[in-house]
C-alpha cells in the first residue's frame, strides 16, 4: 500500500506555523530545492526499500540539507519527517531535547542518514 505523502502545501503550512511560533525570516529561497527534498521519499518508495522510517529520514534530511527556506530549515525538516511518520502509523516518542540534538547533528554532518534513521527507529513505535 502506498504511503500518505507530505506534499508541498503541507510543508509550506508547517514552515509558516513554525516561524509564527518561533520566529525567523519568512520565505522560500529556492523552489527547486524544496521539490528535490520532497521527491526523495517517493524515490525511495519507487526505487529502494519502501521503509517508512527511511522515507521519513529522506524528508528530514532533504529539507535540512537542501536549505530551501531562508530560515527554519531544521525545524521544518524535522516536523515534516515526523508528520510523515504519524500519517503512516507511527508515534514519535523522543523528548524535544534529544530530537533537537539529532537534527542538529544531521545538519552539521556529524550524523548521516543511516544514523538519523536509527535515531527514528529507537524513538518511534508503530501505532
């Protein structure tokens, strides 16, 4: 069964909500970089292993590393990945502090996507 995808409108709404809550510069810096980030999960579905955690990781890493927004890329990438998990039958259980450390490590290149996927596996349960 095909997963429920997070689309561009969802990501833009998440981004706007996060900026309203936490501040930051509004705006999409590069449409192509956002589209590329969002396409990664579907590429994994079609050409790799259709693993929900791997696809959630692709959403997060794609947005965090592509920097399609002027501000809020880490926040938006994280929430988009968790939204994908939750839309597809998972609950995310990590504390805000642990989650922030993982996303900062991913963004800084201290954690690769395999490591981030391991983090998600350790802190998510199928519901």
